[in-house]
C-alpha cells in the first residue's frame, strides 16, 4: 500500500496550472518537524517535501495561508524525469487539533 499521512506546514504554493487532461494542479512545498524514537534513541526529524495537489483538492489547498499547519494525506510517486519523489496530496485536514511543531 502506498499511503502517507504527514503533519506539515505549507511553506510554498505555486500558481494554479492545468494538466493535459484539464484538471487544476498546484505545486507545493511542505515542511515537517518532529521528535521521533529510532532504535530507542530520540531523534529530531526535519524535512521539506515537494508535493502536488490535482483536481478538487486544489481549492482546499489554495485557501490555506502559508505557514498553516495541517495533516496532509496522499501517496508518493516518482517525480518527472526521475528527479526524486513527489507527494500527491489527496486530502487535507487543517482542523484545530492538528499537532504543530516549531519551524
């Protein structure tokens, strides 16, 4: 199964573009920071992830202010021309109970 749920902040949002099929698309950058335990050792994790929202979800993402913490759900795929991984956002929960970390 290819499913990712990530608590992150929206740090960059491109302008709406359209896929060859005519669907709206938004390129995004998401920042995540947390404390985790790996092999019984505490570890700080920080990452910036390239993401894209395609279709109806673009309206939700377009309405989020930059810096807004939210839970993003979706799946991972190869980026075009093999340039890393991209997170395809299919759902967003920007509710008040979203855990936040200082960025």
